[in-house]
């Protein structure tokens, strides 16, 4: 069991956390577990910033993603990592792929590069 507290030492009921706060809590727990394992583990995050406000998005981009693991895979939508967020993350990106869905054939394929709409 885990108990959360404010900086003023007041207990925060877990069910009072917003969706974004729950997401940040989960990321913090997983990062701590990965770090304490002492192993080189990849980190894969689907829809990494969908529930977060601008301040928390910036913190993840600047603090977490570059340091989370030696290999971080982000499966983002076109509305998550764009503009300034993409520019801040770009120096840490080794490879970019875009998953393209073909409506006619009902299949998906990978193309090189990031979402053009995000650049």
C-alpha cells in the first residue's frame, strides 16, 4: 500500500488524483522500479502525454524521457509531441518511425520519420 502526501504533510486520497496525476504517479513508480533494479531495461510508453497539461508535458520531455532508460520508445499521437515539445526531444532521438494505417487494405505499415503534422 502507498500513501501520498502534499508538501505540507497532508494526506492525499489516491482516488482524488486526476487522470494526469495518476499517470505521473505510475510513471514515477515505474521509473523508480527500473532504476532500483540496476538493469538496462527499455521503456515503452503508449500515448505518453495524452492526459497531461503543458507544464507536466514539458517536465516529462525535459526530465524523464531523456533519462528514463538507455532505450525509450514513445508511441505518441499527432497531438502529443509536436512543435516545442518535439524540438526539445529531438536531440535525444536516435530513430523515428511513423505507423501509417491504410484504410483500403485495413493494414498498417512503418515509414521512416516522425509525423509531418508535428514538425
